[in-house]
C-alpha cells in the first residue's frame, strides 16, 4: 500500500511539473493555412483595385481614382511616380501575380496536403522580399511624396502578419534554425511581437506625416 501511494505521489508530482513548465502553444499548420488564404485574398483584392485604377488612369489622365479621398490621402501620386513602377510596370501587377500563389498555398494546406520544405522556404523568402519592397514604398510615401495611398496601405497592413506568421511557423518547425530559447520566445510571444510591429509602423507614420494626416481631415 505504501509503495503504491509513493508511486502515485511520484506520478502526480511528475504530471504537476509538466503542467507548471509548459512549452509555448504552437502555431498550427491549419491556422497558417487560414492566415495565408485570408491575408492573400485581401492583398489580391487591394492589388486588383489598384491595377484597375491604374489602367483607367492611363486611359483618362484627368480621372480621379476611387481610392483618392483628399489631397493627402490619394492614390494618384503613388501610381504616377517612378517608384510606383519600379520594375517597368505598375507595382500592383506584382500583387496580381504573387497573392494568388499565397491564396493557393493556404487552400492546399487546408486540404491537409504536406507541402515540400523547399516550397515553404521559397514562399517565406519571397514574402520577405515583398516586405522589403513595402518598407521602401512606405519611406517613399512618408518622405518623398508626402501622401498616403489608402489602397496601398491595405497591402502594407496585411504584409506584416503574412511574413511574421510564416516566419514563426518556420522557426517552430525547424526550417529556420535558431536556438531553443529564441524559438520558444518567438513562438510563445508571436501575438505580442505582431502588435509591436504595428505599433512601430504607426509610430513611424505619425512621426513622419502626422501633421499632414491630421490636417487632411
């Protein structure tokens, strides 16, 4: 009886230790699939909107784009600048070509299919390059054009979580090798870090064009 009691206590103690020191809740593959599908669809819709507006503006240079709200919140300046056609064609066309890949990947993941490691890493690398492009376009809007493009800002908004959650999943699954401490920190604090990223972006916007933004309303 005593041996049984001691064994039971040891078992309960071991279970309590496991409860007291839990690992970070992982980002499920299904959740990643949902995020890719939803965020990719939003990015595709915004890219299609901008592409149509750019085409109509080419047909009628005097046309005011539907995503232009006032002098400061205007898509026209961004679309008409050289930065708006970095690769010799309107930047929104990049979104038309790439966001369907993101959406398709998300749908495939939701079906339960396992995608190759190289493909997921390539998608992550492509998203990182896209985020670098977004940083450049944000800098251009804040310091060169001194105007904000509402439709462009939709793409800016979804690119950060699109990149971040792919990175978290890659670190979690070992596709991006990092130390165990850093892995636990990134996976366990992914929501907080996501919010911090948005706070930094909004702070950057307010510091650079805050007065103009306030006056536009």
